[in-house]
C-alpha cells in the first residue's frame, strides 16, 4: 500500500528549467559542460533540446548571440561557474553592444559560502559581475521561481532594444524537488515577448514633411533593420520613394547590393552630399563618424555637416546621442516603415535627376576602377584577386551565409563581396571584435541549415580556431577560408632590435592551417592562386563537408588596422 505522499509525482530544478525553455520555443542550447551543469546538458538532450557543445565558452556565447540575431528568439549559452561564466561574458557584453538577444545561463556555487567568501569551488559573485555588462541579470534561488526567472530573461532579451541577459542558476537549485503538478503550474509561456511598438502619427508626419522637402535625401540601413525582418516594407519604402540608400555592413543584402538605388559604391560622396538622412536601425556611432566631421562634409572633426536627420529606432534614448535628430520616430522598424509608406502616395516626387545622376556617375567610376583591380592576377595572390573568387561564389550561392572577421580581410570583403539576401552577412559588428568567427559559423549552420562561408584573417581565425573540431563533430556545412598573410594586418614587420623574437604582429610564416581541419576528419586545402581557391570553394559548397581553405596571400598586402588607421595613434603618426 502506498501512502498519499509517496504516490505524488515530483519534479526537480533540472526538469523545470528544461520544460520552461521548451515551453517558450527554445530548441537549441550552445554551451560547455562541467560542474554544476553537466547533468543539465545530458537531461536537456534527453528531453529533445539540441545541445551544441563547444571547446570554449566564448564561442558558445557568440553562437548564442548570432542565433538570436538570426531568429529573433534569445540564443541560449550555458556555462559552468566562475571561469566558464567569465569566458562567456565577452560574448554577452558583445551581444548587448550589438543589440542581439541572448541569455547567458551559468551555474554558480553555493550562495551562503560565496557571500561569506569562504572559498567555495569556483567561488564568484557572478550576478554582480554580469550586471553592468548586460541588459538585465536575474538569479533564481527556488525551484518554484524557475518559470518566472526564464520568462523575465526572455522578455528582457527580446523586448524593446534587444540585448544580452544573464541568468544565474546556483547548483543547489537543480536538485530541489517540487510537486510535479505545482511545478507545471509555475511555468510561464511568455505571451507576445517582443510587442510591436507603433509610432506616433505626429512623429511620422514630421518625418514625411522633412523627407518631402529634401533635395538630396539618403536612407541608411543598419543591422537593426536586418534584425527586424521588415524586408518587404523596407524595400517598398526605398523603391516607392526612389531615395538612394546605403547599407551598413550587416544590413547588406536587405536589398541586393546590385540594386540600382544602392549608393554603397559612392559612400564618400553621398554622406557629405545628402541634406536629409533617414536612419533605419543604425546608430550614429563611430562607424558613422558620429554624424559629423569630414565624412559628413563638416570642416573639422567635430564640425557638423548641416544634414537633417530622421531616425527610426525602438530605443527613445538613442535620439540625439551624437547630433540633433530633427524627426525621431520611436517604434519597431516594421511598424514605423509601414506608417511612412502609408504617407507616400502616387503624387510623391522622386529625388531630383541632379542628385541621382551625380550619384550614379560617381558609382560607375568607382565600380569600373574596382572591376579593373579585381581582374588583375598577381603572384602571390592578394586580397583582391582572392575576393574576386569569393564575389563570384556568393553570387552563385546567394543563400550561403558569409561570416567575416579580420582587418583587411574584413574591410575588403565588405566592399567587394555583394550580398543578395537579408541576414546573410555576419561580422565583427559594433566593437570590431575578433573571435566571433567559428561561433557565428556554427550557429548560422545549425539554426538555418544553410552553407556557411567564413572569410577569416589569419589572426582573427586564431581566436576561435579550435572550434573546427566542433564543426567536424556536428558535420556542419561550413567552409572556412583563411586569408593567410603571415600575421596581424600583414606579415612583414621586423624586430627593430635585431633580437631573436619576431615582431609582435608576425606569425609563423606559411603556417598550414588546413591541417587543423584534416586532424578532425574535415577537408583541408592549401590554395596559392585564385583557380585553386575557386575549385576548392566550389567543391566545399557542393559536398557540404567541413572544409578549411588556407589561402596564401601576399604578406606585404594589407594596411595597419585595415581601413580604421585613423584610430591607431602609432600608424596615424606614420602617415
Ligand atoms: P549598425 O552597426 O548596422 O549601424 P547599430 O547596431 O548601430 O547598427 O544599430 C542598430 C539599432 O537598431 C539599435 O539602435 C537598436 O535599438 C535598433 N533596433 C534593433 N531592433 C529594432 C527594431 N525591431 N525596431 C527598431 N529598432 C531596432
Ligand atoms: C578581441 C585588435 C583588430 S583586427 C586584428 C586584431 C588583432 C587582426 C587583424 O589581422 P588578421 O586580418 O585577422 O590577420 P588581416 O586581413 O588584416 O591580415 N582583440 C580583440 N579584438 C580586436 N579587434 C583586436 C584584438 C585587432
């Protein structure tokens, strides 16, 4: 005979966390097991969540962040306590900086011991450390609060301006038991986690009036516009108004880069030339020279170029952050763009032939110059001759996702390789951070199922290179292409003392990175000319096998800090 109490089913912290995630549509976790979350990873896998295990938490964190960007669902990164948590923190901070929704879930040590600083295993006050680096941070101490904890983390990550959230789960929580029925009732399925934010009609009218009066209008698309998945409305706005547009790096492909209204090839002409600029999901930060200075036609670095700005952003605080915003539109991009479209009737006057003609003249000149450079075939291969191949490959495979990091390898790829579809270009983002490469590549392949091409500087690759094992382990269709010029930026620096150490920017010459991929059963190729590179790329895309192509690039090619030499005091002095 069983007593009443014995017959009651119980659940525990492990299962409640798993059930809460599943209930909210989370089907993948990126992480790295160890105390106290090893069993959690096993149980999550057993209950049908896909658990992608990495070799370093930073890469798992970057994977979670970009999964968030691609899916609008918070990407989950799971780590162990103190060191694992800290390894994941760079990715959490980077996600917050870039407005990518992710949740870093870390196991933590015993609160009572941590707070008295009695030296617990991996003791650290993780919640306090995470707080300033993310949008929100929560800790769950009781199993019955797991539902609320997960719900709050999800809402904080995806609502308003998306960002990183930290969720602290102490080891003891996982083992806590609860009556199964009460446990089930405590879980929350979040309703409408990222509510639309409808703009005010007055704000829309103010913007339309400004746009109508513009003589030389310009639209600037940022990665917020890519994230918002408002592709159809954005395209309609651009095509209906006839206004030229510039995509920021990760906004490339919202409209195909070959679109006739793209002013990308005339950037240095349209920024100072425009009189009214409509920003859609792009901040006027360093990447846009803070909206002032010579880039914008100002006389000195702090001088304002005289443009009027309209800015669409979900964050009201973003307005006036660098220069005055004449017509702020606060709301979600899809709602705001659709409201603007509503005010653009058949009587809309397209921009003047003078403005459009001047842009296309400048574009044609620059594109012709670029085409000439691209057809050269020097020995050794340089960035341009290698990227000429990449450009063709992406054109033939527009669904493939391009991950890109490095300095020259980044800047040249961004300007040379056209993108044809939205959210296909993933890169170093707002911080210009190195190390996103393999984490982004793994997540992009896992969440989209598409082929991934990662174009990597040799230095950039080193930050996450060990994850080629992860790529092989999950047999992902990732082709890593290393632009190997023997060092950071280039490979020609010398030690001025004549001592035995090489210069700080120089690596082992002619390193055979492709053997790293071969070590784990993938395909490795050493390519010394564009024909070899093309053949290897085509084969990688055909076979979908993990591939690493080590492309030998002229070590004298490349400039210090790529295109941002002005931010590097030492090289600025050299100029
Ligand atoms: P980029 O680096 O491409 O210029 P930023 O990261 O600087 O882009 O800017 C992205 C902006 O987009 C942020 O200010 C963010 O608040 C905003 N944003 C993100 N998602 C949305 C959305 N759904 N609706 C409106 N604004 C958004
Ligand atoms: C986390 C500083 C910016 S770019 C770069 C470094 C180290 C590497 C450039 O060399 P690479 O590319 O990758 O070989 P290429 O084509 O120019 O030869 N640490 C972090 N982030 C940044 N941005 C740096 C250092 C940096």
